[in-house]
C-alpha cells in the first residue's frame, strides 16, 4: 500500500524534503553583508520558475527502486482521504515519466515550464498532489494527503512575500558556513522584520541557540542534520529554542557522552517544531529528544521523536517544573534501550501534555504523568500509561492492550 510521508510522518511513502530551493521568478533576496560572512551566492541570470522536489517512496514498507511515472499538481488546500478531496487546483498537471527511484529516493524538477500557472506562488498556502505508477502496478495511485509547500520557497521566489530577509547557511557558497554564526549576525529581527535562516544539505556539528523572530528551515529531514554532544546539566541542548520561532524540515540529534543528552531544549519558550526528527542517544543519566521546562509551550507537528542508547533513563518528550504545556499533532514518539526507564512521554510537576493522532512507544510505558494532566486523542499507545500522585490522563479514541496492567488507565 502506498502512503504519504512528509508533512505527515505517520507512515513512510513520499516524503517531501521541501523547504528548499524554489527558484522562481525574481532575484534571490540577499542578506545584508556582515563581517565574517562568506560571499553571497553568485546567482547570475534570473532563476526561472522551476523548483526541486526531493522525495522518498516506499510501497508496503519497502523502498522502491524502479523507473516510475509521476503526476504532480498544485492545490490550494491539503484535502483529505486518498485520493485527496477538496480544494482547487492551481494551473495544470505536470507529468514526469520514467523518474529514477533508487532505494526509495528521487528528485524531480517541477514548474520549470510554468506548468502550475502564473499565480502558482502568490504568498497563499499551497500543497502538492502526487500521483505515481511504478512497474507492475495495475494503475496510477493518487497519494494522500497532499504535501505542504513550506514558506522557504516563497521567500526565495517572490520579492515582497514571505520573508523579507533570508540568510543561507551552506557547506560552501552560502552566506555562512555555521548556523550559529548566521544567527549571531542578525541584530534587527522583529515581528515586523522576521528572518529565515535556510540550511543547505549537510551535517552541522554545532550547538545552536535560536533568536526570536528568526525561523530555521533545513532542506529536509534526510538532508539537513544538526548534531552535538551531551552536557553535564539539563540546561542546554543541541538546539536551544526561542519564542516566536519555527524550527522545521531537518534533523536535530544529540549523541550524549555526558550526564544529559538533550536534542531540543525549550526553557519558557513557545516555538513551533514542524516536520522534524529529534533524536537523543545518550549513555548518561537522562536522554530527551525534546525537553520542556519553566512554562515552555512548544507546538510539535509531523515529528519523529526518539531516544535510545545505553543510558539509564530515556524520556523522549520530557516536561518538568511549572506550568509547561506541550501540544503534539501527527507525530511518532519512541523511547527504547534505557537501562532503567523508557517513557515516550514524561510529564511532571503541574505540566500538561496534549497529544493528537500520534504513536507513543515506550519500553517501560508509552506515557507517564506525575502530578500533571494529559490528554491523548486518536493515538496508539504501545506500552500503556502510568499516572501517579495527582496525575491523570483523559483518552479519547486512544487504544492500547496494556491499559489494564498499569495503574492509571485513561479516564
């Protein structure tokens, strides 16, 4: 069975590594020159209307290797079902036959001939609808859901829409080679003057502290990776977030080597974490893919969060200390390998976890709530739940065979 993965990380099929490279009409807006910055990209002539789509294709859980025929269309709504229903198509279809898919991965250049029409990218939300036929298929399959086109394409394409300021980080040819150096070079970000730091494919071994009103976007979870080592205290991580920001379309990892391995650290902040992989493989005391403290209120969508390794306690989505509220949509949360405990979600001390349409897995328990409140709706819990102290879960449409074996079945 074909399924889509991209904005929706529920099952593997076509994964949009979008967010990169819409190279459409008009010049690429350059960031202001700064001391220490690498030379800006040499663009030369105008870039045309095409953009690159990178995807991953599997069928029945197996990566495809074949020459497949694709049909792409641009729509103004995400739609629902398979094939997706609802919304209006923008322009016409673009058919690409015999696209090489190797180990599930493929690349396609779209809209190079203006197939999606002159109003394709005008600043309004857009989604790609994808049809696919591979050798041996009885006919074409139109995949659902449609894949969202994220803001970076607009920023690189249309002057005056999206972001006014785009800074490119790349191993070579960008404005900077370091993510943190790019952030340090921004001194005027505000609600009226937001920035995008776009990160080209590659592995960036550095710790990153975000700034308000500066979004960070990668070239896709398979392409852009930020990784760093653990720390002796639970007050930092590979990425430290800020409020009024979004982190999207990349992987954040922490490889441990100290008492704490934290991939994404939210201290009183309320970032948006979208279309990401966050992984901590610690060998110390505590590992967390996303750590929330002191009133943090992140909103997480379409994410894969995981902890593993030889450490003692793996709390993949970990919230402590104060009125912390974490909201999760359409994500997979997994904890495994810890010598003592493995909780997919752990919330303590008056914190709240609200989780919709997700998968929670934990070797000890899928979720644990101590003196807090949890709400789980339409989700699969593999490993059950534990609620203690005044902790309580409310479950709607969530299911797990192990509820009866744990002290805190959903109310």
